[in-house]
C-alpha cells in the first residue's frame, strides 16, 4: 500500500514564539530541534516549498490543497514576509489547484493593518484561546509569567469585526480538566467563533496526562461541553463532536485525531526539512524527522518514509486491543502520537483510550441529533441578515446540501437504480472530487426526480445518470475508469464536466449497452466507436468559476463570451457595495443558467448552486438581479432541508424582497432610501400573507419569518 497524496502542508515560517506556554509541544517536550533551526523561513525555502507543493498537486491532479502557516508564532515573521509567502504560494498554484491558505496564531501581534492583510491575502486564521481568563492564563503565559488573556481576546474581537471576519477561521482550545468546562465553553461562545477545535493535551504512555479525578476525566469534561452545545442548538461548529457523529454514520471524519484514514499532512520546517506531523515532537528527539528536504526531494519521495508508510495500514496497523474494540471505526486508535510507549513504539491504544471510548459511546447513545443535512438556527439568521458571518453559513449550507444529495443517492442505490458496477465505483471515489460533482445542481434535479419516481413505484428517469456520476468523479480525480452505459439515447452527461455524444445505430443493436471510459483527460467509448466530447462552457468572474447552461430559446453562440463582460461589471458593483454577500455567493454558486426572458417571481428557480439570469442593461441592474436570485437560491436550499408550511410561496417572496431592499439600502441618495423602504415593506406584506395563510406554521418557517422581520427593521433603523 502507498500513502495517499498530501493535501495539507504545514509551513513553519517562524520557529520562535512570544509566549512561553508550558504545554507547548514545540518547546516543552522531547524534541528540541527548534534550537538548531533558523528563526525565519528564507525566501528560497518558501519558493522551493511552493514549487514542490505545485509539483505534487499537478502530479496527483489535486483540485485543492491546504497550506497552514505555523510556528512558533507565524506573526513574528512580520506582515511583509507573510504577504510574500501567500503570494509565492498563489503564483505557483495558480491554474494547478485551489489554495486554501490558513494560519494558526496566538494573535498577540494582530492589529487593524495585520487583519486587513489577512483579508486581502485570503489567509483564514485560527487563534489559540483556552477559555476564560483563569483557564487561558493557567498555561498561555509570557516569558515573565504574565498572562496573555487580555491581548488574545482583544485580537479575537478585532478579527471578528465585520471588516475582518472573512479571515476568522475559529478558535483552538487545549483541554485542561482543572478548568471548568461550562466556564470555558461560555467564554469561547461569547466571542462568536465560526468553529472551535478542542484538543487533548499531547501525552504518551511514558508521560501520561494528569487525571486528578479518574480514568475518564477528559471524556467527562468534553461530554459536559457536548451536552451544553446541543442544548444551545449548536451555535458554532465543534470539530471533534461533528467528526465523531460523521464517523459513526459511516462517513469520513475530519480530524486526524480520530479515524482510520491514511495521513495526508506533511510539515516543512523553517530550514526546509520535510517532517511528519509536529505533535510527534512529544515522543522523542528527532521523532518527526524524515531526512528529506524541499531543495532536494519531492513530496512523493518523502511519502516513502517509514513513518508515513506505517500509517497507511488502517485497521491492520493498530494494536490487537484496538482491533477488537467496538468503536475502532470511529476512534481509529486516536492520535498516532498518543499511542507511543517505550519498547513497543506506536503499537498501543491511545493513552486517552478510556476517554475516547466513553466520549464516543455517549455521543452514539445520545438522543439522535437532527440529520446533518439541516441548517443551524444561528446560520438561519446569518443567511437572512447577510453580513460578515454569511460566507461561513453558506459553506455549512453547501455541506448540508451535499449530505442531502449523498442521502438521496444512498436511497437510490438501495432501490437498485443504475448499475451496481457504477455504484461501486462511486464508493471508491468518495472524496473531494466526488463532492465537486455532487455540488452541480443537475445532480440534485435528477436525484429528486429519481427518488420521487421510485417512491411512487414509477420508472426512474435516466437511471444511467449514475454511470455519468461515476465517470465525472473519476475524471475530476484523474482516475482511470470504465463503466457500462445504455447507448440508445446517444449521449451521456458527466455532471460538472461535460457531455459525450455518439450516433445511435439505426438497428438499435447498441441498446443493450456499451462501456464508456475516462482517464481524467479524455472520455471515450471502449469499443472504439466515434464519439463527440463536449466540455461544458465555463465562465470565470471575480475569481469564481461557473458552468454556463443556456435555455433552448437563448440565441446560439458562445454564452460565456457574451456574458463575461456584463457579469464582470456587475460583480465589481457587488464586490464594492456588498462584499460579504459577494463572498457568500462565491462560496455557494457554481452554475449560471441563462434564460431568454426575464425571470418572473412565480417561476421555479433551479436547485442550490445555480443562478438563473436574463440580460440586464446596466451593471447596477444586473448586480440587483444577482442579489435577488441569490436569495431565491438560498431559499431553495433551505426549503430542501426543512418544511416551511403551506404558505411557503409568500415566505419565499419575502425572502427575495429582503435581498432587493438590502441592495437599495447600500446605495446613496433619497431615491435609494425610498426604494429600500418600499421593498422592505413588500417583504413585510408577504410575511403577513405567510402568517395568515395557515393555522399551524412549522418552527423553521416561523424562525425564518422572524429573521426577515428583524432584518427589515435593521435596514429601516440604519436609515
């Protein structure tokens, strides 16, 4: 077996820190190699690292890579160096893979200029905070012993301001069972982070964690937080809990501390050394080292190191005790470094074994949470009011939509729709490439029609669509695949990718089926018959790439070429007047549907992920249309996930009118003010119709109506 490609690259851009935290794995544990490394990553090392990442992404056809700027304390590198690193990475990855650039910091050096840089360079930044003042200052102190709480909270509040919130990734909290979990949770929640990561203190069997009360202290602490988080309707994402729930549902977890997946993370130190995950510094001097270097070696060569290879074995690489455990598929043996014991290496359960068993068991046995394809109450408000928190809410809405589409596909597979060979290929292709395919609105449209037909006992339309899904995922993943396809229709759609056409035989002899193959670059019939491959037209505007689909009545020609200039002009207006909505729209839209005539309010809209547009004369008019159609798109997604009652059409109209009111509100002058008030009043009138049209309204509909009313009131108050 071989390790999967690296997708996460941790760059140690500065090796020193302006805090002296006593639980730090870099400075306070067994490996002290930081003393021998340069303080700052030199430009030539940055450049070589960027080249190696691009080389690796190109070789493995990665759609996206994550780079985390780390330390030490990365802010010590200074704003100029930080910006230079970001630009070097983007220069090399442009046209190769999407760069998800992140940073983890103590935040002490953040100011307005630094925060503006983070927004400008699109560096999503997490800050380390251990709770309230007493909890945080228990460990995170300066060299003179003074606490850092006040400066850390100041930095978090600065990062959370509307102008900077697009760069706020969340908070990282190291668990200390001496701290009160309720107090810690309350202090973190009060700062309104989009996400919180709770980390267990790094420990091994040679140096076990403190347990003042008993064998499951850490589980008890986290369970207290979990219960309160549920009771408060999950106001933010908490990765460890969501990862347990996902793994327990048979999905991939999303933290390396849990699960059986092969590692996809690699570290580059300030001197260019390629290393394994740096929490291995808790084990022994030199434990993370590989002997490889970015100036000499590729990441593919580094992946051959025994340390990476040892973690490819999954279940077979765990101890006998772990393999026999009922929650091993969720736990995965815990964090690799937490298994270490002198004499037996990593062939042990986690030093937190009993805690993990208790925590996972509690989450699994808790009253069933709402399905993952739901929207949080806090996100409902963000999706209605707009502003700095909307992009994060849209990303979670997209995740909920993907969960829903996965669920519909699972239902269709159980019903026997499509070929089992294609379904098996889809299972093997689970991952980011498949998620890109499933995000295409045409997948949602087909799945809804197919599930409806199956539920009614009717023939499922175009059951061969499953083969197109598998081929599209393989194409995007750069994987070779061929699957059976019924040939009578003369074409096959590969969602998000393109269309394959061929000439059906007059005799109909090809109706029994053919095979279609791909290698990630081309698509063909395996019998050698002539085909025509038509990639879908695409349009890039403001850094957002969209598939372009034209209604039959749209005049022939290149729709992308016709729309590029007016859409770019409208996007410029949108970005200037509504930057947060523009960021949210960029996160949620991947398809542009062009219609010959104006889209009337009562006309059904496409599924989430698509906007339907007709030509507008001015950039301002088209920007207004984008905002209105974006409201319709969000409403469609919310409606997919919950019930709004018999009068939902009125609620949808109120939601759309609010978007128009907000657009006018952003303009200057008395006429614009009057239009904002007019459209706000239209929204309120539609809300009255929603409330009056049914005796019993569902809770989600009532919450959305209240959010719309509050947003209209805010617009009026601002004037």
